[in-house]
C-alpha cells in the first residue's frame, strides 16, 4: 500500500521509498523519512493533488508522488499522536 | 564536519576570516521558503536594497546595506531553499552562494531564519548550513504565530544546542529586529551542532573509499570524516562523482551501490541521519500541544473545500479581472489625459513641422504607450503579492493543479494566465513564481494567447462595425457571442499549444509537485508596496525602451516620405472651399463658418488618408496585399496590421487615418460607417463583410503582434530562441486560422 491509497483523515507510517534517487532524497528532506507518521488532510476538488500533514506542516503532493511512498496504515485517528519521531510533531490528532 | 571545500579552494575555517581589504563583510539570510525571510531582510536593510540577477539564470539576487556600530555590512537575501542538495534553480543558486562557487567567496556570516511554528523541517536545512562552518546567528521568526498555536520554543536551549546566538524575532511587527541586528554586528559563532550518527554500513563504505579518495579531500582522515555525508546523499554524491576522474568515480559508485545490498538507501541515508539529529534537538526545545484545531485549519477547510473553495477562487479571479478592466480605467484615462496635456504643451512650444510631429506623434505617444499600462500592472501585482504573502496562492495552485495539468501546465500557471488577460508582459513576469524551467517555459508560451486588453479595442471596433445587430438563440447579442468566442479561442489555442509544446520541445513528464501550503499570514503593506513598486519599475525599464523605439519607428513609416505626388491639390481644394463660403483664403480658423470648418476637416482627413496610403507603411501594406488577400484583407487592413506590431490597439487609430475618419476611437460612428460602406473596386462587394471581420478577429486573437512581449520574453529566457519560436508559431497559427475561416466561409457562400 502507498500513501496514495490512504483515505482522507487517515494516518499512515512511511515505509520504503521508491522512484528516482534524487526525488527520494528530496522526499526525505521534506520529512517523509521511513518511520515518520503522516496524515492525509484532504484531496483537491478534482481528486489530485493530496494535502498531507508531515512534521507539523502541510505539503501537497500529486498522486504520482504519493505512490512512491509505501506506508503501513497506522492506528486510526486518535491513537496516532507520538507515532512519529518528532515529539508531538507526528500528527496532531484533532487537526 | 565542514563541507564547504567542495569548491575550489573553499576552506572557510571555523574562526573568522577577515574579509579582504576593501570588501564589505557579507551576511546572507538563509532559510526555507515562506519563513518570513524577506520581511526580516526589509527590516534589516530598510530601503537600501539592490536587486540584480544571478548570472545566467532568472533568479533575483537581493542585497542591501546594513549599518552597524562596527561599520556597514552587505546583507544578501538568498532565495528560499529546503536543502543544499539543490532541486531547483533557486536552490542551486543558494548552494553556489554558500559554497563560494558563485564567483565570490562564501558569506562571512549566515543568518539562519527559522520558522518557530515549523521548527523541525527548518532545522534540517539549518543543520546543513551549520555544517559548512560559516559563523551563524539564528533568527527564531514568527514566534507570535507559533505561540498562537500553543507552540513554544526555548530559544536559550536552542542556542546552547546549536552553539550559535538565537534571537526570537517577528518580521511582521519588527520585534527582535534590533537584537538580531546587534547579533549580526557581533559576527555570530561557527556553531557546534550535535554530531551526526551515520549508519555503520555507510561508515564502512566511507572507510573503504577514504584511501583512494584521500587526494581529493586532502588526507585520509579528512576523507573518512567527510565521506559518510556525501555517500548518503544523492545530490552530494553526484556532485562528487562528476568532479572525480572516471576510474575513481566508478570505484566510488561500486562501493556506494553495495549499500543497497545491505538494506541501506544511499540516496536518503544522510537526510535520515540529519533528521535524527533534528528530532533530538526538537525534543529538548519545542513544547507543542498534541491536539489543536487552529484557525488556520478552519480557514483551510473553507478555502480548499470542493464547493466553497472553488467558488471563492472564481470570485477572487473575477475580482482581479474586474480590477484590471474596470477599476484601472479611470487611471488609464488619467494617464491618457496627462499625456494629452503634455502633447498640447509640446505642440504649443514647438513650431509646426516635422520636429513637432516627431515629438508629439512619435516620442510622447511612445512614452504614453508605456505608462498607460502601469496602472494595470501595478494593480495586478498588488493582487499577486497579497495572495502570495497571505499563503493563498499556494491554495489556488493546489485547487487548480489537476485542471492545468491537462495542458501540461502546473497549478501555479493559472495566475500568469489570468494576468495575460490584462497584458502578457506582467503575466510572463509573474511566471517567475514557477520554479521548474520546463513548466515555466510552457507557461510563458501560453500567456500571450490570452486576449489582452490591447486586443479589446480591435474586437470592439470590428464587432461594432459588423455585428452590432442580431441575436443568437433570440436573446444573446451576436456581438457578445462573438466577443466571448474570441476569448475562448485564445484560451483553447494557448492550452493546445502548451500541450503540444510539452509533447515536443519540452518533452518529459511533469516535474513532481511538492508544494508547501504555508500558514496563513496577514500580508504586510510595506513589503507588498515595495515589491509592487519594484515589479512595476521592472516593466517600465524592460518593455519601455522597446515600446518607445517601436512607436517612433512606426511613426517614421507612416509619416515618410514627406514629398509625394498627391492625386489632388488639397491646398487648392481648401482655397475653393473658403471662396465658396465667402471667407478670405488666408482667414484664420476663428473666422470660418460652421460649414467651412466641417469641410476643412473633411479635406484634412482626405489628405491624411492619401498621404498614409503613399507612406512607407502604405507601401508595405500594398506589398503585403497578395499575402493577405487569401485571408480576405485588403491593403488598408494591411497597413493596420503592420502598425499593430507596435501595439495592437494602434490598429484602430491607423484604420481611422486610412479611412480618413480623423482621430477616431473604436466606437466612433464616423469610422464605423466608413468601414461599413467601403467597397472593393474590383468586385463591388463591401471590403468589410462579416466573414472578413471574423477572419480579422481570429488573426488578432492568435497572432504575436507585440514586440514588447517578445522583448520581455527574450529578457526572461535569456535568448532569441523562445521569442522567435513564439513569433513564428503564433503568427503562423493566426495565418492558417484566418485562411481557414475566410476560404471555408467563402466556399460556403458567406
């Protein structure tokens, strides 16, 4: 499963990254390191791109990029806080 | 770990290298995008700023002077960047500047601008920068916004952990700026961030390569110390490999590839390790609530909502449109009136003759042609700056990305395209907000297809002359339908051209979208006005000279040769008319009767028409007639088209001269009726049939008839390739389009 399939409102933990090495590096630099938990906030009206909360900030990525991020679906919203490596920066539960 | 030595001779020691005699000490503001860097820069330097371009790229280099007790300091505002492994032109510029590869040595001091509400990603770049060993101070910016979200950052603890002074600031209110100024003046400290923990696999690979690469790094120990970071980063490694002889580069690649077999992603290992350091720092200095429903998120829910977000976006762009067309009207009229007065003043001061004509019709008209666009451009940039500063522009790009993607354009292209409806020039300049070069080129290419306000007078005239009556479906005025169709034709042709371009010259997938949606902020009037003033001046200084020169050239074409054989002796006609009215031939105009005055105007118009037909512009029009005839255009329209290459709206005033309608506007009844009643002497049919009108409209929608736009495209793209391609493609498309309309229409009997 990749981030692309994560439903809106869902939290996921980043696993492996695939795709072009330079793009992988940039994705990690932006906060998508393996183990980081992220939250899908919403999709744009036409379904793409998708807005993600990562390390406490918001980033829009297209489905094509979301597909490069393999994820394990984390616990449902509410139990995800602290799953990330950054204390309190994983996924504010009530955003 | 210092890695400023990737460049030639870059060896900024941890101490304080005194700048060479004569050069000002230089401080560089560095940080992520959207962290308030520019407003801090404005605060630090006041109005003492200079904006230039980095050589070879369209990235702007903003620098300014800051006075300190220890003497003046040059301050550079670097473009926002996420990493020293560059992914965009902006980021490459930042890396070059920091590493001293840009022709000047590395800065003497870094001012790390950190967004307190988003510290973890900000610290990632800050730690990279500290690793260069350049002395630094940190500005912990937007502390108030962070506090509003319940996030508190312990500046003292951060300063201790990083080993540099940390000053809480707020660029918006100016809070902390004096303290920051003092810290900058004091010179900062080299920093001592926590040591990174590299993966053992990476350390092993570094150890294996340390001996063969010792020469490159000036010693085995130094190589062993620096290699782990480089091996774990795709960007840094490719940079290193490119600088090595082929055999060593191969050896390094093999060693690095073996990391994958051991389960390590060599492309990302360094970034992951650095984030582990970031997390250790963040854990000690940041206190944040676990749950919060901030007003920003509530606002986002509305502004990016499927229904309300789309409606607000449409509403905002309608507002922009309205402002550009309606609200700028009085200002543009004001500019016109001002230049009218200037022209009158010149006419009063200079005796009648060639010099006066040159000054009034050439020079003053040329300057008016520049300044008349200033209101629209300034208004447009106010909107752009406010939307950008507030964070809304990123939301608009988010909403529109998919739609624009169908034409191979990024979501951000929307704003330049909307600007294009006012004038292509600010639209092309606004395309600078698009960082990917191919996306940006495709956008620049599309903008001139949008029906700009200079086309509007032509549309109005043609529609007024030929389609002022009639209804479509019984209730829509034919004129309205034709106007809207022309706008749609421009949009369709632009998007299709962009799509075609992305499949040919700019082939390749879309660049990935990694669009930060920054927190909402109140735009600051001071920054907005500074930026609007700068952009407007850029337009005047870039497009201005071209417009003035071209207006003068076209005046020459229309006004020369002076001595021509005219069919009629107009002075004799004037004398006759005076005699018929019972007025002395040399009587001043004040003594003329009402009827004589009208007759004199008629004679002047006739003379003007004949002179323009015999001028160089007229001859060019006649020479072009065989080429234009298949489109349904005669030589009179030909003259208008030649003239319209200075500015499209000149077409109307040129036709007015050719049709001897005096100084007419686009809705002037005298001009319209003369155009309607003009008959082709060969066929006896009216020259301006509805079919010719449509053909002419299609030509004006599609053709690249704006030398100023081409000049700006040349400046923005750094060469003639793109402007020439644009000229050829658009004008070719216009010719084929009009040809199709006229030939198919004629065959169908219209």
